[in-house]
């Protein structure tokens, strides 16, 4: 009589210590890509790992890829008009502001690389 032993799946290509190294190297420079981290890992350890392996290890370490939000950049004319409006209304009291209805609460950013969602 024979029975089948359940396997443990595929052997991991990195150790837990190497996983920590991958996460720390990505945290040191947040702008690096998974491929660049894989190349750094190859240079440091001599072991080749794939970009997908790096992405899985980073997700396991709590790091996720995010793209910057695309937004309309404010021109110099927009900024000067907003500043002028603020200077005209900086002396308003609470009673003055109670009569104002803000219907559009869009966010405007001075730069397009703001990572806030």
C-alpha cells in the first residue's frame, strides 16, 4: 500500500533575509522599478530573480505600485488670479462667508506629480 505525500509547492527563489533586502532596497529609493531592484539584487547576491518575483516580495512587504494622478497644471495666470481673489477676500467675516455657496470643490495642484489620491 502506498500513499501520496502532499508537496509543499514550488521552492522559493529567495530566503526571508533576501526578501527583507529587496524591500529595504526599494524603500531606500522609492523611484526604482521592480526590474532595477532585480538588477541590484543580482549585483549584490549573484542570484537572478525576475521582476515578478520582486513585485511579489514588495507586495508581501507592504509596498504597492502607484501611478501619479494626472491633473491640470495651474498656469501663472491661474495662480495670479487666485492670489488676487484671496487678497480681495481675506478681510471677510464669517457672516460674509455664510452667503457663499461653493458648488465645485475640485482640487487644483501646482505640480502634476502629487501622489495624493
